[in-house]
C-alpha cells in the first residue's frame, strides 16, 4: 500500500514553467514504475511520462523536450518539471505508482496554462 500526494499545480502563462511533486507514503526505490498522467476536461486520462526503478524515462511525444520526470528515492518523491508550457497542457495531473500488478493514484493537481 502506498499513498501519493501531488503538489505544485497552478496557473501559468504560455511559455512558463511549473514543477509538480509527488510524495509517497513509503519508499519508492522498489516501485517498478512511477508515472505522471494528465486528464483534460472531456478527454481520457493520458500517460505523460514514466520513470522506472532503474531511472529509465519515457515521454509522450507531445511533451518530449519540454517535460522532465525525475525521482529522489531518499525523499520518496517524483517530480515533473514542465517547461515551455502550452495551453494544451492544461489538465489535472495525476501521480501513479505501479508496483507489481497494482496501481496507486494520487488525488491530482490542476494545471492551467493561459494563452
């Protein structure tokens, strides 16, 4: 069992930056995959970025070169650094931990990018 708490969302102008944080209630060093998803109004939840326990990262094409996912195992925290933000990045961002067959989710944090 792991609880996830996101923070760092807010309102930013296009071209700006935000850093999201996801703090876990226990060690994440053994969690296979830590992920950030986002869900815009009326759309399906989309996987944005993933980092493995070994530090391998993957991104959806629309954020490549702009977003960076990282993890600090000592702080039980995963980050999503978002740069050069666009209005289409507006969504609720969710942290996800995949441990074996089980998915754990945070409550989400709203990110709004104004044009």
